[in-house]
C-alpha cells in the first residue's frame, strides 16, 4: 500500500511502515506543510494494528537536509512550534521507530532522527545541528533530547560549532547505533524491523514506555497485569522449552 501526501510518502509492507521524506529540489528538506502532515500520518500508523514498527528515511540517498529555508520565515513567525510538535509526536509514537540514514542528516533532519528509537546509518551519512550558523535558538525539547542521547559535551560541540560530523564520529558519540556500507543498509533495516515485529509486542511496548520514562507506577502495574493475564510469558517460555518459534498474539487494547 502506498499513500502520498505533499512530499511525505508512506509505504506499508507487512508489519513495517516506512515514511519517506521526499523534497528532491531541496535535499529532502522539511517544509511547513510536511511538518504539519507528519503527526497526521503517525496517528494513522499508530492506530493500524498491522503495523509493528516504523522506519523513517529520505528519498534518493539523502535523509533530510533540515527545514526548508524557503519556509523559514513562516517558522520564525510563530510556526517553529510545528516542527517541535512533529518531533514530539514521533518521539511518543507507541511502536518502535528506526531512522535509516543516508547522506545529509542535518538540522530538522537530525532532530527527527534523534526522536526515533534507533538510528542506523550508511557510511556516507553526515550529521549537523546548525543553529549557531543561522542565529537560531533551538527549542528546549529538541536540545534536551539531543543532550540525553549523546551527553552534554557532545551535544554542545554540535550546537556550538554547527559543524558536520561523519558517520564514524556519530557512532563514537552515540548519535547512531550502527554504521554500514550503503549497499547493506536496506537489508539491515529489513532484518532489524523484521526481528522487532516477531518479538512480543507487549514486551516491546512496555520497554519503550519505561526506557522513555513515560510509565508511572500505575502504568507499570498495568503492564505487569498484561504480562500475567495475556499469556505472552507462558507462550514465550513454552516455545523456549519446546525449541520452537514463539507465537505471540498480544495487541494493545483500544483504550489502554
């Protein structure tokens, strides 16, 4: 299934949805319309019970060169919040998210990649956070998320200089989780998301909430009840002892 809206393209293959950033004339920079559309697309994919993982990538060998500077004035006059809202919606997406990164991953593109759960990069990937080059003040949620991921010093280096860093440095500071030759990236993304989709979605969803510090004591107790009552753990243990693949069936309730 393929659905296109503005320059965002959604492709759903089995349990994996891929959102492709497409703006070929501007190296896949995000326009204001694209920032507004992303949360709408994510709402639909989150509600789709068939989708178990989300991949975010860019078209034609480039992830995203940032905000489309042709729309920068619109962002500066009050709509900068739309980029933050899109980032926050991506970070709160209930299912695992993976950024598949080739080429430029700069500014708003890096912002989106950091909002994903995992980042897998090709060797040609380049990363930058350029507010100091443009006289911008990044929003606090964006800045803090970057600092939590890579640490204060590495975040300050990117923010203070605005310099591009290569995939090797990004791996060393924890900005990405893996770096691969470009020809191997697609297969690795398919394998990783396939593995995630086969695992217990109860375990995956609970882990994401807890790691992201979005589960209070009541919510954690709810997850433990789900573990006890759903049969997922019994199936997992039975499959282990019987040396067969588990058949996990848990799906999130409509109103958890």
